[in-house]
């Protein structure tokens, strides 16, 4: 019968094929390091991704230059530079974290990403690792640019450079920005939509932050409970980490749990279960 | 091999995929055929774990997709050629897949050559690609890991006639080497020329499946004669069912029987053949008649 001969032929070809493929007849699982490396590449390899990362260096340089040009001589201290650099970083870094997550949905690349690595938790963990890594490196770079600016500014003004930021506060500054990135990441997994998550971040960090500031300035009752409910407020205390008390840390923990960890858990659950179309 | 067993997917009260079971065998091209919105894409997304099934299972090479250690090396998937980051170049998209699978970098160039994307085209961003170029890139991604199973959703979309021919030959060669190919389409003619087996789906339910030969045989016989009324009477007398088109009859019997009846009735025939070609199309429309959106009445019937 033709079917028999055909099947026989197939078997022969199959055997031949197996010979060729013998080295990877049982593929090894994809190591986590590879997924992280691929995710890192994915945050650089588009025009928007490249310029976002490049803007970390560019904006840190601009902020430093502006400080040298416009700050009064007495203000040429490392604290001034550190503060000036912190503002653009608080905008760019979370957006990098947001886009690393949301582009899988907004650009629909998730169709490929989540079939090549069918365990979405691994992909999302890799993204988180990359986001935190990019955040740390960016901040070190930015603080380095600020330090150079401080040296240069002091030389121009003709004073000794002032290093008025305690080591603990530098770490605090770094943590502050990492928390910002995590907020971006959280909004990314929660919204899974680039525009929505970016708008969400600005509302969360700037609109909400301003509102609570106004509220605490005008309402005594709010000012009393603010340290226990306002995450923007407790996160801000990280920038003066050397002065943080055990109570401050507890407040940061409580607000962080409610404003960051819980929504992150909800978002991750949705990422793992939702349909990728 | 792909085994789908009692797969069901409901969205609220709507059943998108309803108790679907079929097997796509190795060494064969299985065509997954159905009108738009019939549940083809949902079924395929469930197979590769992008959509959770409400109930039922799908196995690829005997395992759940999520249990494959490095799926790209075992299953080539192309669900939507437009689902690419518009800001990446074609080469970059392949490179990401190549790195994820842990393949040597030369595979990227090999695949670009295989799908006939030039170095210049590969260096362009996908936002500047035509649908046909995206389709080629998607096929390149699917074939990158030299998998044994291919799952392709509407791969011919956007390809020009030469491209369709190229893909047909590619998939044929792939199956002939022992690979399993499952491809979906809403275009009958496309699938008719390439598929060995057919699975026809309408409104989430499988309405027919089998080898193409079997399904074609079920399409009956086409017969033409200048004397239609006499032949029709002979067929009615013989209890053979038929439908009448403008100048021919489509008879639910094999050509041998129809020829004998015509001879006995003394009717001259101008054409007598198995109802393939257009036959499969009629079968398709018929099978999906109660399950499709547009109402195509069997205008010529009786």
C-alpha cells in the first residue's frame, strides 16, 4: 500500500533527521541568565529604548551643567548636584521599567516572548532584574556625572569642592530611585498598557504627591496620619536615610506594602493568568 | 505530533471553542479551516499556552507546551505576523529569538536567506515592512530552531502569489521530512492545495475532519447534460439526492453510479466528474452554513 511505503519512507527520513539532530534531541532548559541577557538587549534595541537609556546620561549632564550655570556660588555643593540630577531620573527610570513590561502587550511582542519562554514568571522576573540593574547603573552614572560637576563647579567658582552628602544618604538616594522604578514596574504589570501606565505613574508620583502635600499643610488631622498612609512622603524620607528612625522605616514598610507590594502582587497575578493576544 | 483533546474555552456565556479534539500527525500537513471567528486562533493560542483553556488539554510532541524545556527548538509558532515591535529591525527580532533559544548567530543569516529577506530589508525597522515581509519574518522566526512541529495561523495572509507558492513548497518539504505542520486558513483554495488532512471548524465546533481525499469523496459528483429534467427524474427514481445549479447537477453519489443511471435513462452527458475543486468549497460553505455570519442560501437548490 502506498500509505505503508510512505510511512516507511518517513521513518527513514525521520531517522536521518534524528541523526542530524542527535546533539539536541533533548534540549536543555533555557537558563535564567540567558533570559535576563535577552531582556537587557530588548531594553536597548529599539529607538525609544536606546534614547531613553541615553537620556539618563544626557539629562544628568544637562542638570549638572544647569546647576553650575545657575546655582549661586554658595550652593555649589554635592547635595545641590544630587538633587538636580534626581528630578530627571525620577521621570526616566520608571518609564524604562514601565515600557519593558508594557511593550510586550502594547507592541504585542508577548506573543513571541511568552511562547519562546512559556513560563511568564521567568520573563517577568528577568525584566524586574534588568529594571533594577539598569536603575542602579544609571544612578551610579548620574551620581558620577554629578560628582564631576561638583569638582568642575567648585574649580570655576574657585572654592574647595563641598561633599555634603553622607554615604548613607547616597545609598538612600539610590534606593529612592529604585523604589521609583519598582513603582513603574508595578504600574506596568497592573495596566499592561504603555500610555496608561506612564500616565498612572505621573498621577501616582506627582499629582498625588502634590495633593497630599497641600492636604498635610492645611489639615492637621492628615498631617498626623500622613507618615503612615502617604507612600510618596515615606519614600521621600529615603533621600535623608542617615536621619531615618526605626519608626520611619516601619512607616516606609507599611506604606510600601499597601502602595507597592499589594498592587504589584495583583498585577503579577494578572500577568501570569491573562490571555496574550 | 499535536494532540488536542476536548478543548473548550468560554468567555462568560460565550463558547469560543467547544469540545474540540483532533490530531495533527507527523509527516503531514494538517489544514485548520474555518470562517473568521470560528475559534481557530483561540484554539492555537491555547495550544501554545497564551490563552488558558476552560477545560481539555493540548499536547505537542506528547507534552504540554509549558513543559517543553526550550519550546523554540521543538515547536515553531507563528500566530500573528503583525505582533512585532515596530521599532526593531527584522534582523534584531530574529536575533532576540536566536539568543533566547541559545542558537549560533549564523542561524539568523541562514533564516533571512531562506525566507528571501535581503540584508537591506533585514536592517530596516519592522514598521516599514509590508504584511508579506512580516509574514516572511514570522516564518523565519518559527523555523529558526529547526523544530519538528509548526503551528501557523493564517501564514499566507499578505503574501503575493509567488510568496504563497514558495510557502506551500516550504511546508510541503517540511512535512515530507517528517515534520508536523498545522496551519489555519479561512481560504479554502489555499489549504486545499497543500493540506493532507483537514479539520473544519465553525462556531467553535469541529464540523468535519479527515484526510483531504475522504472529505473530497464526500463532495459527490458533478454532472452536466442538455437534458437536465430527464436526468433529475432518473435520479429521483433511484432515490439519489442531488442539488441543481444553473446548468448542472451536484449528485450525492459517486460518478460511476451517476454514469450508469444516465445511461439507463438514455441521457447524453457533456460532463461527469468527481465534485472536487469547487466541491470542497461547497462542502465548506455547507458545513459552516448554520454556523457562519453571512447567510448564503443554496440559491439553486430545487
